[in-house]
C-alpha cells in the first residue's frame, strides 16, 4: 500500500469499528509481543495542556541526550503528527511500513475472534511498534479522552501526570467535575507516582482518593509555587519553587500564559524521574544511575526550545491561532489576552464544535473588547451551525460595543476577509483545534 492509501484506510476506520476496550487491545498487544513494555512509559491525562506538557518534558529529556517517543492527539494537518521521536515526525515510508505490520497483527487477531480496533486504537498500536523500532529511552503517551477507558491505559507507566480537570466531553465523561476527575484518575496505577496541578477544587480530592486507594504517591503542583517575572518581546520569564529546588530564571517562548503551568508540571516530573527509576525494577540499559540530576542549563534550554503548534502561535504578521476549545481553555485564552495584549485593538475569528458548551465559551469571550467578530465553519462535520453560533454571540454581546459580527460558511473566505480587516489590529483565531488545523493548512505553515 502507498502512504496515502494507508492514511485513507485509517481515516475510514470509524465507519466500521467500535472501541475494543483494554482487555481486547491487550490481546492484540500480546500477539505483537507487547511493544509498549520495551521502554519506560510516562502516561499523561487531563482536560487541557496534555500535549504541551508532554512536549516540555520531552524537550528537557532531549537536552539530556535521551531519545523520547511521543504519542499525542489530535493532529492538526497530517496523521504523522501523532507519532514522533523528539522533534521528528514519523516519516511517510516508516508510517507505511508500521501500518502494514500492524495490519498483519490485526488479521491474526481477527482470526482469534478479536474485533478490528478503532481509529485511535490503530494509531496507538502503530506508535508502540514505532517506538520499539526506534529503541526510545522513554515513551510519553497522551490519553485521547478521559483515562480509565482510554486505549493508552494498557501501558504500565513509571510516572503519571494529570494536567487539569475541566468541563469537557461531558457526554462521555460525566456532568460534574468529580465524575470527570474520576475518569482522568483511571490512569493511576498501584505504587506509580502521580504529578497533578492542584487548582483547589473538587478534582483534587478525587485524585487524592484514587492515589490513596492505589498506594500511588501524589505530588501536587500549585499556582503559588511559580511567579511571573517579566514578559519580553520573545519570552515569558518566571520562577518556580519546587519541593527541593528553586528555579529563579526559567523562560519559555512568548506564548499563552497557561503554558507556564504546563512547563512547571514538566519540570516537577523531570525531578521525580530519578527517584522513580530507583524505585522500579526497570531492566533497560539506556538508564544509567547517573541519568538525572538537577541540571538548570538543561531544564532552561529544554523549556525554551519547546515548540507546540496551535497554542497562541503567531502564524503571520499580527495573526495568532490558539486551539482553546472548551470553557477552561477559553478562560485561559482570555487571561492571556488581558495580560499580554491589554491595549491592542483586537479582531476575533471564531469557530467551534457543535458538541461543546459554546455559550459558556462565548460568555467568557465577552470579557474582551473585540472591534469585530468573524464567525466561520471549519471543514469537519463536527462544526457548529453558523446561525446558532451567531445568535448566541449576539445574545451575549448585545450590551457590548462590538462594531460588527460577520459569518462565513467557507473558512477560507472568512479568513481572507479577516486578514483584509486586520490593518493595525491583532487577529486572534480561536475555538477549535480543527479551526487551527484548517488555518495552518491554508497558510502552508
């Protein structure tokens, strides 16, 4: 099969496959000789910030000359984005080879009465094989949604990270913060340390209870442990007081303020790795007893060198895209605008999925004084109907002095209109990762 044929096959899977569940997925992995057990695994769950946290941690480990496999989702433009080693995406020819190998195992599994895996499960299986082929020192697996029933929950990690718990995917995960936290907490394993960002809400109690039940040691990171120092044209500078170490001069590239939280989670996870290696019987030659010590230069360079597309990314002069796609993320997006761009005139380009609580998202956007609002539909059939979104905006913004709300059914036409109306203002494109992917594709970024 060609690369394009492989991609087309994977994208067609949801039409005829249901999720297998971890028991059946484990049976396929057994046929594959469990590639996911051939390297130490870090498992990451959460509502927002998972991909960024994975990338910050991987970037620090790369500075220590470690080869790190990273499995994330969703992709913005190409499927290859979901599987990479350090900064390198899986190449098309390797993608095709791994696809064919997985297909052989699936055919064997089907002969034993195991159903065809779902889209997400298929790509996950590909990643486990690819990381084994590449002989990675570590693999970081990001959950797709939730945690307890997620395909990635077949891994046996040495460390779990839970980035945040917010109201998203309620139709699958539950209608309260406690219910959603329980699903995220499903990745917690017996005696495996957990790093979690404590927002002092109901989720913390749920995570703590799961850790106590499983004997996992909970390592909390709190907002009071870091301080924003300054914002320059290129960087966000901050300090971080960890348990045993104080970092007075950390930097990330100028991006969304919420990335500070993801960065400190990665630093705390990095600190814990050495203790966890000592506490686990991991027979990997790649792990030496002097692997990790707190090396400030490596941490600083790892954080600063990390790039993660679609998160307050400047894609062209005065044009930013951000993948905020739920209430928690939109709140963080608005906070970034209030702090980093308080005086600039702003134009909003917005699209959202129909299964999101977009009224609450729009209510938070009402905090920002936008000169103009441009609504579009992205290419996926998940995009919310324009007339419904437009009426919601008009209801929420009816008391605000927005000059105009314009809607376009075609994303390219809407974006071209938006670019033409930016002038000396800033254009912010937000509401969905699908929107970001479409815009990056249009721009050729």
